[in-house]
C-alpha cells in the first residue's frame, strides 16, 4: 500500500507565500514523476507543476514565475513554493505520484485559500 500525504495549505492574503509538502511512503518501487494539481469548486482538476526524477520541470502558464516545484528523491518528497499568491490560486491542491511501472497515487488534498 502506498500513502501520499500533503501538508502546508492554509489561508494567506494576496501577495503572500505558502510552501506545500508531499511525502510518499509504503510499497512504492521507484518514483518517476511527482506533481501538484489543483481543483477549484465547480472546476476540473488541473496540473499546476510536475518534476521528473532527474529534475525536469513543467508548469502551468498561470503559475510560471510565481511557483517553484522541487523534490528530495532520498525522502520521496516534493515541494511547491508558492509566491505572489492571487485569489484565483484558491483551490484544493493534490499531490500526484507516478512510479516507474506507471501506477498513479493521489494524496487527500490540502486547501489553499488566498484572500483579496
């Protein structure tokens, strides 16, 4: 069994910063890609950022220049540093973990609320 646990969400004013963390544990062979998705009420879940095992990154256009994804392979952990937050960043943020045999695992989500 694989567990994916996010932390670090909360309430912040516009222009502020938050750092999300996600740890994967359990019967996971080897992680390939780790990423963050978000889902606002009434909307679909969209990719925010992703990072491969060798550090290649991919960002949604809406967060480029404001968010930074990083990971610690030894700890099976991925981070999302979010700066210059906007009210439209308000959503539940989900951690996504893919292993080398293409299994996908999701965390339970962490709420990020940005007030104007």
